[in-house]
């Protein structure tokens, strides 16, 4: 009898709980890009391979308890030069030990723009790279249109924060500590 009461209470509470969950939509139009600089040149690494979700409880967008999680398999990032890709994976990022990078956190600030389907957000959480988790605040923009959520974000990470030694190009030109990240990807609502 107690079990039946518990199930009944759980079902009633579930009926009154509102929330939403959106998952990354797989596709070639997703972009995760890093830009690395030296005194001589800049170069990019890109992938469209990103996975994750945004979840929140409540009737309003992004309100109540929320969670955001995204991950990128680092072996999918390409710079356009095979040797540089191999060196980056094997010697710099050591992807045999840490094959993915991820961010897990919460939306801590939401500002709805004049256009009703655009939002400026700030998320706070932990970024995991090269075996190290570091607390970060990341800005972003979200646009919801035709049942698709588009997310864009630009921010930087620093190699030393993740115990990564800045590699050298041409044996004497060091890569800068700051790595600029540009994310642009789409999510669709879970049904």
C-alpha cells in the first residue's frame, strides 16, 4: 500500500513539474573552432563534432534548476596540416589519455533581447581539458527560431591553466598561452 501511495504522489508531482531539454543537433553546420597565435602566424583547428544538452525546470525559458553540458572529441579537430594535427593530439593534448574536452555548468544570467527569441546568457561551470577541471564563466547568445536553438559563444582559455606546455613551431617560435574558442551550434528540443 505504501508503494502504491508513493507511485501516486510521484505521478501527481510529475504532472505539475515543468521543464525542457534540448540536445545538440548533429550536422555539418555546427562549428567548434580554436585559434592559436604565434608572433608569425595564426592558425585554426575546427570540428563539427559536438554533443551535449541544455536542461531547465520551470515554465519560463532557462529558469529554475538548470544544467548545461557540452563535449568535443579532440581527435576530430583538424588544423589543415596532418603533421600539426598529429603533434597536437599526441604531444600537446595527449588525447590517448584525455580524448574529450567538456564543459558542465549552469546558466547564471539570462537577458532577453528586444527580439523575443534572442537571449544573452552567462554560464558558470567547469571546463575539462588535459586532465584538469577549471572554473569558468562563459558568455553566449541563444536564438530560438523554427524549433531550433542556435548557440554562439566566444571565449578564451589559457594553456598553463590546464597544464599544457605551449608548443613551438619551427623549433623556436612558441604558441601563445591564450587559445581563442568560437562555438556555433544548434540544438533541438527533446520530445
